[in-house]
């Protein structure tokens, strides 16, 4: 695995990389052979040999490889690997299997590696599967490092060029003179026929400098065409190259018209961006050559280093009245703009409430809990035990003399009245029976109970009345 790790930082060429990669996979998986093929995409079934090593008689037949891939490609794409029994005798292998795994790539191409593995020991075979998945990203790591190294070398040269350009124009104190020097230096450095610089003024981008020209007529046809190019670039907020580069999806009507009228071979327009806003455009023209990707990258890098300096110089070069007007405009636009709408709305509401509280009366209600205490309290005892049927007045209400305050439930008294009446009748009958039998003692007892029941009945009737 240490050798595989070294391959991730490999500095050699790609052919040498694949040779080392194949040898290390053979050692890591203890396989007698390895065969690596490549296709343009997962849908393309035209496979090309990338690298091979070891016992190659197994892979001599291209039909065998293509047939295997046709049967197992879907499984390889889904799982990252596939394996099938190999009906060929392999030395020192009792159960040979053909193991296939995908190799990650930095492009759309599809890489697949074939190795031979012994499946007689399932645990060792599974460990081998895991190893193939751990090393399938080595090629991507190698490519990233290779690209990074090339970019580093190019970046160093670009940085020196940008610094040299900055040193040439940084001493200028006037914005227009700085733009003129920028146009002249870019024209020489990139071998252009003409370079022009446009800057935003009154919502439009106007020409401020043209290479090798100290003065120019702003109303001329050429300058107006250049301003159309500036606007086309600024509206789309991206670099425009004509003829178009690959995968570039932009409108180029103004550029196309300009290049035909001036018999140019190529033109490129780059926006000058500061704080995510476009303040200017630089346009470079060539009569006999196109712009390479590296040159466009260098131009973009140059403007990224110059945009802040140009913006500050432009602001400092304004006269006092224009600075005051711009400050007021920026303040109003920030206040009435759409950014931080919630905070602005909350600030307006709070300010309105404060002004209203200072100059106007505001009626409002307060809810609190309170207890009403009377001067004289009278407690009235109920004549008998009962439940309250209804309450006609509450504390604090005015009660006139003779009005009913509380009504008691009489249902229980009515039941007692019926019970007493039945007792009077029952004891009266018992007294009559005792008199008829001449049982004087029982008669007297019954009469006493009759009297007792009648007394209780009168009490209940009194309560009811």
C-alpha cells in the first residue's frame, strides 16, 4: 500500500504512471496478470488498451474481453466491481476468478481493470475486493497533482507578468492616464492590434482609453461600436471570446458585427468587477491569431489584480460635487433598495411608533385583577340543610328590600314531607289495630309515634312555606 500511496504523488508521465500502477496492483492483489482498458464513456462500447502486465495469454482474445464487459458492465457501473469464474487453468490457483473493477477518472472516459484472483479462500478474496476499491482513485489523485503542478508553474509566470504590469502603471495619479497605459501595455504584451478600456458612467459604459491614441472622437462609428461591445459583455457578466470557445454559451451579436466590419481574426472582452458589480470592460483585438485559454486566464488574473486599484483611482479622481452626489445616491439606494428588507421595515415601524408616542395620544386598556371589599358583611344562616338552587345576586350588586337573593333546592324537603305523611297514616292504622285488640300499651305507643310524625310533618311544611 505504501507504493500505491507514492503513486498518488507521482511526478512522471502518464504512460510511466500506468506501468507502475499495473505492477503495484499485481503485487497488492497477488494476481498473475492485469489488463486495463479505456472507453470514451460508459455508453461507448469501443474499448482501447491502456496498460497490461503479467500472464497476458488470458487477455489475448479481444472478443473475450468485450463479451465479458457486455455481460457485466451494468454490474461494474453499479457496484464498482464484478467477478466471474474463469474456465482456464492458472498455475497455483484452484478456483481462478476474473475480477473486474472500475478506476475513477477525472474526465468522462471510463477505465476498467481486469485481474485474476483465487476464490478458494473466501475471506482472502473479499479482502482483495476491498483493496481494489481502496486503490481505484489513485489515477484521479495523480491527475489532480499533475494539473496542480502545471498550474503552479503557469501561475508563477503569470504572477510575474501581472506584477510587472502593476509596477508600470501604479504610479499614475489620474484615472484616464492609468487606463491609457493599461491599454498600451496589454496591446504590447498580448500582441494585439488594438486594446480599448471602457468605464461605467451614467448607467452606460463609455470608452475612456484606446491603445496608441491620446485623443479620440467619442461620437465616431468605431467608438460607438466598441460601446456596444462593452454593453454586451457587461449585460452577460462574463468573458466573451469570439470566435466562441468550446462550451461557451453567450450572445455575441455586437462582437460578431464588429469583427466583420474591422476584418479581425479574434476579439475578447473581459469585465472589470468590483464588489460583485461591473464597472468597466477591457476589449482586446487581433488581426491574425486567436486567443488561447492560457492567455484568457492571464488576462482575467491581471484584471482581478487591477480592479480594486482602478476603482479607487476613479473615485479619487472625481471632483467634490460628484463625490457628494454619489454618496447621497448610494445612501438613498441602500435605504430604498431590496437588501435587508426586514430590518428596514422593522426600523420604519419602530420610528413611526416613537413619533406617534411623542406627538399623539394613544388610548389603551389595562387588565388587572382586583378584589372588592364591602364595609358591612352579614352572614345569613339557612333554615335547613339543602343545596343552592339559584343565585340571583352577586357581591357588589344592589339588592332591594324583599327581593330573593338565593333559592334553596326543595326537592329533598318534598320527599321528607311525603315520608312524614306516610308515617302518620301508618302509625294511625297501628293505633286502630291495637285499640281493636284492646292492647292499650301498643295503642299508646302508636299514638305517640303518630304525634311525633305529625310534629315532624308540620316542621317540614313550615320550611316549605
